[in-house]
């Protein structure tokens, strides 16, 4: 007889799982934990994964999975049954023919005589004879037992405790006790019937009694458990009918030299089991298979610890690197899945689920951490990681902007870009040994110990010098143009300082400086920021706000083909205010729409005068990326055009801040809508910021303006020259018009013309001027040749 403990085990497992969850130990719950130090976090993740593996392994929670996997492996390598044990089944036919519900003891006596007559080796009753029957009947059996003494064994079960329940013990009745050795008939079924475990012996009435299988295999080992090898098919163990044996219907060769297990196998017998993938199995067949298993080699069951050790070592090693490698994790997982097949061949059993769970939890969490911490495949931090990293008052924040990042990324593949960033980081490491570098868009940012004020400039100059030589990535040699910003506003919160440093680097790039230092913003400046909105409205009302027009020239003909509207604010006390600053403030205060509306109003009104002179004249208006966040902007433009009766073909919208557009559906739809209305789009400041080739393709622009930071330095810098030439080719290859801004000398204008640039704009031709100054020049036609 074999009992099932499946239910008990299942309950146990569920119980533990709920307890963990209630205590908030559950590893998937700890999302909100603030990431401080990635290395520390990684260590905790590894510990977590390993402890989880240990706990679930210790409480045997993945038992069904491990057993199912074991069964699949067993079925995958069929193994021959050795035929040394056969079953005699007290089946329904026997009982019907005998006309009883249980064979009489005299029938059992006849059976024994018959079997030994056939030459059977030993006979084991897989039943207990727990109750006495009629004395005469029992006598006959006792006589038969005496005749075959030493060759017959009778089963019993130990008392079993499964925590709360204990099953009824089946014990041989004292009447038969001395007549045949007692054997244990216990076996344990795993949850869902995926597996079996058999003992080599059980303690019954204070003594260790060998199990059926150990007896048959002649194994003398106390209290060990093993799994019968289910690669031997239970159905290969022959089963003969009890009635056929006692009626002599079977030939002797079926029993000669064999061991026989006599077992009940009728419909009401509790000793029949269904196993997934295997089918109906008799307990006695399992004992027979167990006997063969023991005869061949005692199976070694290593449990979950060895595989967990491998997973734990791996996760631990991965927690020491910044980026876990998927290939390695897959490799370890593959080893954990494949190795058990090989070990099975040596009768070594291992459980791998706990290890796989440890691996999976550890790896997923390490990878997620890496994802939120680092950029792409590089070991560069994300900017947000810097926010919580240090005491802002005691450090300098440095931002290093790659001015030509867009151009470089257009040429390199994403992999090569990552390689390049790694190499750049290596260079930075030379000067900033302790730096933890973050990267965003086109800018490196890091914190460093506060520099003495008189050393700052030297340090920044040194940093800049690091990038004088070009960097090889793959087959490309990349010239990296950088501009550096240092934020020294020690009293500000770190988050603002980081943004400040980025902005300062941006300003340095714009001014064509190697570096700039953002000093403490004074109180007056802060007050001005706060009062900005009121001041802006007042300026519009007082007419302090104005726009000027800077001509755009057709390089081939030298004709003025249009003009860009540029904002001017002549402040009564502050004087001329840098328009870039106005725009920045307005964006910060969410007031950009006020400015855009003001500029459109003035530009359209004024431009109509120019169109009257030259119907092809196009006016260009700068719009902010913030304008593109709201689909209503398209309607507003349409209303403007109708209201001013302005031909859409004469309006160009220049778009600068480009990053959000790429991912933004509203912006994309909006741009398409604007385009449909018949006006032209222009990508401004190409080469700075985030305008990549891919991005250019996404924006349906008609023209692209190469940033003035490349154009103005063209004569001095061969690198800038190459970049401008490449940009022009790229713009043309996309079928767009190339415009160069910041043309300050005739030499640059000539060079651009040679390079095939279509249009140009700059101080060499004209500064921004009021419309009434521009109009006569339109009549004159040529501005400069
Ligand atoms: P932008 O769109 O790149 O405008 C061109 C800037 O380059 C103008 O600076 C112009 O005066 C300057 N510039 C023109 N030719 C040369 C040259 O040969 N050399 C040099 N070094 N600079 C030249 P400005 O007027 O100071 O405007 C700065 C930025 O402010 C503009 O850059 C634009 O982004 C923004 N901006 C100006 N007006 C508006 C506006 O009405 N709306 C919006 N949204 N932004 C505006
Ligand atoms: Ca512009
Ligand atoms: Ca520009």
C-alpha cells in the first residue's frame, strides 16, 4: 500500500507563501525603495535572490515543478525493466470467480504452494493480514508459511504523521507475526502525483523493518529515502491474476526464479494511482521498479542546494558588475536545465527550480536596476541618479556638452555610439578619477570635489584639451567638439545645479567658448525671475517688446529671399535683454504662448509689406517646442493666417528644441497638420541638441539651418569645416534646403557657396533690423555678393 501526502505538502507550501507576503518580505513589492548607491543595491538584490532561493528550497515549495521536470527527464530516457519481480494481483476477476470480497486464507495458502511449485524465488504480500479470520482458515495459511519459511514476507505500515493528520496503521496480526518477516509497504506520492519516494526501511513497533523494495534488492540500509527510477515503465512489470495462479492456468516459466509481490488491485483497492504522463500505476509495480532501482545503483539525491549554489555564485558575481549580461544568465539557466539530464544517467538527482527562481529574480532585478541607473549598454549613469548622490554644497557640478553629437550619431550605428561614449568616459576618467559620469542627450554630467576658485579655469581648460585628438570607433575617426559648463551656485539644490551646469555648457556652446562658469545668481536676478511675468505683460503694453528682421540670402544669387523675425526687449532699467534668456524664462513660466502670439502678430503684419514688394518673400518665426505640446496650436496658426489674410506659403516656422518631438504623438500630428496647411517648417540649430539624421527624417521640414557655432568657426577649424560639409550633403540627400546661420565673413560665405549651401544668414550680410529698414533693401535686390 502506498499513501499520498500530496495534499499535506500543498497546504504547507501555500501557507508559507502567504506568510511571506503578509510580512512584506515579498521581493516584488519593494519597488518604491529609493536607489541610493547602485553597488549597494546590487548587493542587496543578490542577497535577496539567494535568500529567496534558500527559503523556497528549504520549504520545498517548488516540489511539483521539480518532480514534473524529473518525470519529463525520466520519460525522455526509457530504461529496460529487468523482469526480476512479477505481480500477482487480487483483481476483480479473481474475486468474482472466487465469489468473495477478499480471498480466504486457504486461497492464500494454495497460492503460496503454487508459486513455489512454479519455482518462485520469494513471495511478498503487499498487504498486512491485520485481522484474524476463521481459525481453521488462518491455520492453513500458517502451515503454508511454515512450509516456505524464509521465502515469504508480510507487509505492515508504520504510524505516519503529517502534521495534523495521522493515518491508520496497518499491522500484521499477532497470529501471523512470528511466521514470516515483516516488511514495510509504505511509499509517498508527491504533490499532483508527479513523483514517488520509497523508504529503504520504516520504523514499525520500535524496530526498523526493511521496505519491500529493499528486501527484494537485498539492500541493508536504514531509514533512507529514494525515488524509484520512473524511466522504467511501471506497465512493463508483469501483472498476473491471482485466480489464474491458483487454478494453474499459467506456465511455470513466468515465476521460475522470480520474486512475486501479491497485491490487491481491484476497483476498490486504494493501491491504484494515476500519474500524469504515465497513467494507471499499481503500488506493487512501484515497489518492483524500486527494487530494480536499488539493485542497479542507489540513487543519490542532492536536493536543491548544489544548483542553488551555482545560481547564487553567478548572481553574486553579476552583482559586482554594473550591467548583468543576458548571455551569461541564459548560459547558466541552460546549464541548470541540461545538467540534470546528464546527472540522471549517473543516478544523481538534483532539483533546480529554487536555483532557477534565484537566478530569475536576481537577474531581472539586477537588469532593471541597471536599466534605471545606466544609459543604454554603457556604464554611464542616468542624470536622475545624480540628484540624490551628494551634498550639493561641497561639490562642483560639471557638464560637458558634445556640440556635434547629432552629426556624429547620424554617422555611427547605435552600438558605435555606445562605444564612443565609453571611450569618452575613459578619457574623462583620466582627469576626474573619482567621477561617476552621467549622460543625457548630448551632455556628460558629473559631480566633483569643490575646486578652489583660482583652479577652476585651469581644470576646465584641461578637460577641454582631453578632446583635442579624435577618437577611433570602428572604422570612423570622430572629432568631438565639446563645450563645458561648471555650476558654482553652491547654495542651490542639487537638481537645479545640475540643470544649471547643463545650461551653462549650452551657453558656452552657443557663445563659441570652451567653457563657462555659472556663478552664484544674485538676489536681484532671482527677484527679476519672480517678477518676470508682470514685467513681460508690461513690456508688451509699453511697446518695449519689439521684433527685428534678419535677412536670409540666396547664396547663389545674393538676393534676399526672406527674413527671420527676432525678438528684442529694451528694458527701461536693464537695457537690452538677451532673447534666449527671455525665451528660457517664458518657457519656465509657461508663458511661451504669450510670446509666440506676440511675435506672430507682429511678424505677419510687417511681413505683408515685404510680400507686397516681393511675393516670394518668406518670413521665418521661431516657435518653442512647448508650442508643439498642444494640438490647439495648429488651429491658432490657421486663425492667424485667416485673420491676417496671410498666404501660408510665405510663412516658415523654425523649430529648435527637438528631443520631445521624436516621442511625441501630438507634436508629430501637429507638424503634419501645419505642413498640410501649406506653410514651411525649418529645423533650427542643426548640429546641436538632439537633432539626429533619424529625427530629421521624422520632422517634415523643408529646410534645415546649420547651427552658427559650426559656421562661424569654419575658417579656423578644419573639423567644423568637415562637419558643415557633411551636414550640407546630408540635408541635400534628404531633399531639404540647407541654410547656414552665423555667416560673419566673406570667406565663410564663399566657402559655403562652394560647398553648395543654398541659403545663408549672418552679420556679414545684415544684422536684424526693423522692417522699414529692410524694405528698401528688398527693392535694391542684392545685399552682398
Ligand atoms: P536663433 O533662432 O538661432 O536666431 C539666430 C540668432 O543668431 C539671433 O540671435 C541672431 O541675432 C544671431 N545671429 C544672426 N547672425 C549672426 C552672426 O552672423 N553671428 C552671430 N554670432 N550671431 C548671429 P538672437 O536674436 O539673440 O536670438 C537668440 C535666440 O533666441 C534665437 O536663436 C532663438 O532661438 C531665440 N529667439 C529669438 N526670437 C525668438 C522668438 O520670437 N520666438 C522664439 N520662440 N525664440 C526666439
Ligand atoms: Ca531661429
Ligand atoms: Ca539658429
